[in-house]
């Protein structure tokens, strides 16, 4: 089985090398890397070029204007030739041996998509926001669509799906600017039950220049709106949805993220 990793990026040369390094160091080597750049003016192209000799016949790079991150990811998914697809933001990283754990899981389980655990790291790579991570981990092993409609506990860098789901679910919604990944999980989850890989597969980086960090309040609100949208008719979920939204805002405020 082949894995396609899509990296959407724009002026993020500070972390791109680390993201690529986390891929080439994987023990499982049957993968391809598709970098979709939005026309960066920094050292992105130089960094990508430095990996050409390492990722021989495994690397594709496109640099052109797009309509935002979900549009870039859609381009990558359309180009993907792997059996399994995932996307990694250019400031995030994979844990060692993640790919082999993913492949083993998909070979052993008849699932269309699956996710694992994910640490949150800061600019220097140290783990942070452990409370948020542990809270999500309470729900992750017990996937249920109704709980997914309450809040997003799927860690984006640790999620992988079979390419065939694109034929039934479609691509990312480019109208969603921040919570497009949650929209994608809700659409996937409505059709296919997710699997859970009980291991840390990736690290999501929190830093002041990331799009999510810069608009965290908006991201939380978009997440709430999506949870309400996809649980239409299930009014008994409302107290949980608004309650978790309020707790998240309070928690991030106390951590100094808001």
C-alpha cells in the first residue's frame, strides 16, 4: 500500500524542513510527497529542491496562487496516486514509524478512514497544551458520530483515509477557511465509521504565526456552527455543544491562547 502525503504551504520555510525530515525518516518507504505552495516568496522552493536527491521519484512540487489551504489540499488529493491519503501542514511533523503503524492498521481493519493520537508542540518542538490533548484522548478511542457532532476530537495531522472515499464524499469545502478539517471529518463520519490507531502519529505545532492561532476564536466559532449544522434535529446535543464551546474558550483563555 502506498501513502500520499500532501503538504499545503505558503511562506512557511521556518518549519518546512522539519516537516519533510519527519517524512523521509519514516521506516515505511512506499509513499509520495505532494507539496502545494501558494506562491511563497521565502525559501520554500530552495528547501524543496534540497530534498530532490532524497525523494527521488517521490516528490512533486507546484507553486501557484490558490484559493486558500483547502483548495491547495484538494489539488494535492486530485494528484495523489496512493492508496492512503493524508495532509500535513508545513509546520507540523510526523512521529517516527507513523507510516508503518498506519499501513498495518489499514491492512488489518476494513475501515475507510482512521485517526491516531497527536501531541501539541510549541515553536521549539516541546510538548504543550497537554490538558487539551488529554481531553480529546478521552473521546478518541470511542468514535461515535454523535460525539463527533459535539466537538472535533480528531487530530488533523494524525488522520488518514483511503483514496476511494473521494468518490463518495468529495473534496474539502473551500468555503470553510479555518474549520474545513472538521467539516471533512463530519462528512466522512456521516458515511463511514472511523477507526482509531492507539498511538501517537503526529505533532501539531502551535505558534503565533499559524492561521489557527491567529484566529482561534473564529476557529472555535466555526467549529460550533459546523457541529450544529451536522447535528440538525438532534436538539438534545445542544447543551453539550455549547457547553464544550464555552469550556474551550475558557480553557484557551487561561492558557493565554486567546
